[in-house]
C-alpha cells in the first residue's frame, strides 16, 4: 500500500473512531432465507459463482520454492499446484492419468510426483516421466501427462479455473481491477505459516458474511478482537471486489502527531474481498486468506484459513497472530454461523441488513445478480 493511500485511510479511520461512527449504506436491505436455505439457489451458485468464475485459492508464498507443491480441493475438483525447477507455477487436476488416484496431499517439496497406486511418476511440469511395466502400454507417455488447469500468479496470489467455461485469459485478468492496490501489499515477499481446513454446518455465504461487517465485534468478540480493534469501519468497493478496514484502538495516538510522522501502513486491519468472495486479511504481521465454498447441501460449507508472515517481521509473532485469528474464527464466528443456519432454516423469516452493514449489502447484490 502506498503512503498516500495509507494516510487517506488512516484519516478516515481516525475520524470514524472519533465520532463513533462507521461507513454506511443508503438504506436497509431485506434478504429472503432462501438465500441460505434453497437447494436450487445453491446449484446455481455452484455453477455461476464457482465453476464459471476464476478462483483465488492460495498465496504465492505457500508454493514459493522450486520443487514445492500444494494440494487443494476447489469445489469438486482435486487440484495440485506445483513449482517447477525453473520457477514456473503449474496447476493440474490432482489425478493420475492411469487410474485417477491423487498424486499428492497437503504440501511439501518433491523432485517428482509418484502415484501411490501403481507408481507412475511425473515431472513437476506434469509430464509422465516413467511407469512400471511400460511395455504393457501402447499409449505413448507424452499422451499421459497430467491434465492442466488455467493458472495465474499475480500480486502474490494464485488464481485458477476449474471449469471448462473458464479461460486462461479470464484467470489471468481476474484481479486486474484491484491489481494496483494488491501490488502495493508485496504479498509475494511473505513467508508461509500454515493452513487449516474446516467443515462447517452453515451456508458458505453465512461464513463469508462474518468477514464483511464489524457490527458484531462488541458483542461476539468482546473478550478477544474487540480488545484491540474498534468496529468503526471504512468501506470501498470496485465493481467486483472490496476493501474493508477497521482501526486498532491505538490509532488515537495519530491524532496527536503531525501527518508527516504517521506510518506508511494503516493503523488497523484491512480485508480485501476478491470475487466471488475470498477474503485476504492484511495486518502489520502478515496476511490470512479465508475461502468458503458450498458443499452439497445449502447448510454445509468447506472453509480454508491460510496464513503467511511478512518477510520483515518476527515469524513467531506472525504465527501467534495467525493462530489467534484462526482460533477466534473457529471458536467464536463459526459456531454462530451454524446457529444462524439452524435458526433460519426453522424460522424462514426474512433477514434485515442494516445501513451499518454496507459490505453485506454490496456482496449480496453481486451474488444475487450472478444467479438470478
């Protein structure tokens, strides 16, 4: 983030904190419970927001070194990211060309990928290097490469396409609208910490909603997040992305300083939401990615929480911040999302999004337009 942007955001944060206000929408929005409970809507979302749309799935830092790999599940597709010896990033369906077994799980470093089923071996660029009993097969090895997926690596983030409707060009330009902002974060210089995967008994949008408003800070997070962060948020949107920031309680110190002495970064936490709803949360020690996607029923989602550390900060402090955020998310946010899912399924009452929840309104309008 450039200094002028940081100064402008800090001014707005400081003003909102001083007036105990937050950025707002023009009015209230009403949502039908079908948004979270309708299986037909879920099917349309899976197609229109996931199968047909480029998906941000990882930080570049998670697969930075030549020879590294990262196995992911993106909706119904097992995905394998690899970094070749020349530094090129590849994405494949994580499936052996012989009988379909997964070649790898988790993350790590390997010179080659060996299928655990029959021992077929692949180079990191996807080419079949060898297969036991080669003489028994008539199909040439060059026709048995791994099935590639379109992949792009920009601004320290990895974007892929899993459906046939997603072109390499769409993947390559998916983040360009917000690219200058993301480029200023220098996420490519960060170091990997860890990633968690969670199954949640709540709609994927209920999980995503948690990271789109600070209205709940003073109640749900009164003994955790609210001790260090204030809910007085500022909001900015692009056509399909958004930025949401809220201040550290210590931001008040800036009011006593000349702006020439203000920091080059925001005095708070900043969340970028990337279409179709992937969170990249940036703070002084690192960044986290929260990616929620629909499972097979409206009340079930799969969630990933990944973290990276700034290259110039203490790694242990960054790891502790990652763990703190992950524990709050898993221990405070997600249980409430599951309660909401049960309550909405039972009551079938419309939801109200207040003027103080502008990002919820922005994103639900985008999602609704995509599927309706």
